[in-house]
C-alpha cells in the first residue's frame, strides 16, 4: 500500500484542492490495472492526523491488517473545504431555499457548486488519474462515494454521469432535506448502467440541519426508490445500524464492508 498526496486547482471555482491516491499492495511490482473508488472528504480516509476533527476512517490501518479480505483497488480521496458552509455548497448539485430556525447553524439559501465539482472530477481529475496510474478507466469499474452531504453529490454523480461511474457507496446520506431535488434527478435518470449501490444509516445521526428522524426517513425513501427501479438484494445493500452517531468513528466501522460490497464482483 502506498499513499501519495497531490495539490491542484479547481479553476472554475477558484479553489485549491488536495487529493490523496492510495494504491494497493503489489501495485509497484505488477502490471495489473485496478478499479477506482473516488471518495469525498479525502482527508478523513486514511490517518487520524490528517482528519478535520482528529478522527479518520483509519482505512490505511485496516488495509494493513486485512488487505487479503479487501478488493484490490485504487482509492482517490478528495479533501473537502474546511468551512462547513463551503463544503455543503461544493457537495450539493442543487439550488434551494430552507426555512432555518433561529439558532440553527445552516444556510437558508444554497446555490450548489456540485455540478462544477463533478465536471472537474470527470473532466480533469479522472483523466489525470487514468493517465498516471494503472486504472481500469471504464465506468463499469469506477465507484463514487461519500457520507452525509457527500452522499448527495455522489448519488447525483453516479446517476448523471453514467459513462464515468457505475458503483455508488453512500453512508449516512443527508437525503431527506434534498428529496424534492433528488426526486427529479431520479425520475430523469436511466439507471441501467448502475451495478452496485451501498446505502446505510444509523439511528442517532444528527447533522447541522438534518435530524435523526430525517436521516432515517431519507435513506429509507432512497432505498425504496432504488427497489422501484428494479434493484434487488444482489445489487443493493441497505443497512440500518442501531445507536451509532454521525461521525468518522462510526463510519470507519462500516466503510470496509461498503467497499467490499460495491466491488463485490471483482
């Protein structure tokens, strides 16, 4: 396993971006090509010392111990903005007004930059990764994933960029408050290209605006919507976890199995 850190510019949004690329064991000594998972909040993937709040998914540690049980893939983790409002804007492909109660730390009007962000991923980042690493570049072998608001831009990306992504990994998605927008995206999307979907939620999730009940309800609605489009238990994994909170310490326990699921055929 090796992790390289890069800095670049997301020119259309005038934003500096750090991204991290993890290659699996044996990459340097083989000629194999590997599937790729693109993950948001990349600073929280591998090591606690890089994480925003000091808690990461600790995937580097997990991989060292259990790599023989994991799919051998390349992971590209894209760091998020440090400001919560900027992160929400970046990870949202929609524009919407919210009636925010006094004292709640959430923006009443969000004009999302998610489409520009996905255009950068598909138009600049992914071509660079495919040119500089031995990937399997086809959408058939490429996943997009995230948690909380990162689940919104991931879902939109897999549905609206079928030539680039066919596998969706989302944990604790903040779906409920965006459901009116997501419904339009779901209704207008052909999902024939989507191979595997992983969805989960816990009973104690609490976001900046989304309540525990809304986290549960939104993920349940998304699960039912995917079932209505023909996804069965061989292609859709839906989990409700009791008692876990909305943070990296909870997600680190589920992430390895989520990775296994979305790459279960490889």
